[in-house]
């Protein structure tokens, strides 16, 4: 099951796993250097929940193997070795126990289909947001971010709720990891500058639409830090726009796009990387415009 899991993960999309890998490394190093934020390792459960609801072998395993629940729990336990090891080394025994209980709960959760499908508030002119919102299961990072509000309020620690912004922006940025066929761009009937401007406005509008409710919740519980919430809301929307820029700047390489976006996300935690991220963003912007001009206006 582990082989199938990771083969499926890397079969069609190499960029998103790359981003998650670097995000996992950044998060692990951050928690190791700041043990007071050990609860942040529970973000690794995001991948387990996402995979559990997207896997297609549960019904088959249930029919052919009476002990399939045990095997699924072991599978999720093996793939959670990293966060569990860090929690053990930090001697956070209570969190280890809670993490294990949540893993068991995830493994036992039934897969279900919701009968009513809420319409997406996205423009039909840019269908990729509707398509990839379902394909990438982007409701998972949104739900996880709102779950983070609970411990943030309980412990009166606004850093937890700030981290929720990064969870959301990582999920939304994955929309622009996909690439439309090159001939789609060649048949665009508008100029490259108009096409790019419409894409950027749409990326900001949609990301702001999804960020705004979370920002409002943040202000309600931490009103005295409203300026930070406002900055994070707008900044995360700009990061989603940057993912769009990187998509066209490095159209032929998802790996380079993923590395550059990971650098920008890392700059949020490490200010020394901010200057490098700004320089890279400026270079990518010019490269993006040049690519669209040579492709659409040719």
C-alpha cells in the first residue's frame, strides 16, 4: 500500500509533492528550534486526511482483508514517523498520544459523498479554479486552518492562527502548479498583457474571497493584532499571484517553479531570505511577461 501511495503521489504531479516536502522540512526545523510550537507538527495530519478521502482502494481492501483497518493504521503510522519522532525527541508525550489517537480516527473515518454540492463562487471564464478546487481537495487546508483557530484561542497564541494563513496559501498556490497545454495559450484572442492582467486579477479576487472569512475570524479573536491579520491576508493573496507568475516564468519546469515558491514561503519564517525572494520575484515577473508575449503575441 505504501508503494502504491507514493507512486500515485508522484505519477501526475511532481510540483505539489515537492512543495510539501520543503514545507515539511521548514516546519520540522522551525519546531526543532522552537519547541514551544511543537503542536504545529499536527499539520502533518493534513496529508493523511487528504489521502484518506481520495484513496480508491478502501472498498476493495474491506472485501478481501478482514484486518484491513489494522493495516491502514500501520500505513498511516509509518508515514507519520517524522512528526512522531520529533515529538518524542522533544518529550511531548501527551501530544504523541493525541497524535496517535487522531491517526486511528482518520484511519477509521468512512468515505462519504455529500449529496448537496455547494456552487463555487468562481468565474466561469477561468474554470481552473473550479476544476482544481475539486481535484486538489482544497477544502482540506481550508478546514484545517479553521481547526487551528481552536487551540489558538484556547492557548491565546496568535501564532497558531497566523500559521493557518500559510496552510491556506500553500493549498491555493497548488492551483497554479497545473499547466494548460501550450496550444491553449496560442489560440488566446487577447493580447498577452491583457491575458496576464485578467489572470492576475482573477487570482487575487479568488484568493482574497477565500482568505477574507479566515481573516475576519482572526480579527474577532485577536482584534489588537488586526494589522498583522490584514497584512497576512493581502500578503497571502500576493503569494498566490506569485504562483501564477512562476507558472508562466518556468512553464517547462514544475520543479523550478516549486523550488522558487518554496523559497518565498520560507522567507515568511526567515527574514534573511526576503531579499533573495524579492529579487527572484522580479526576475520571474519579467520572464513571465516575455514567455506570454512570445507565445500569445507570436
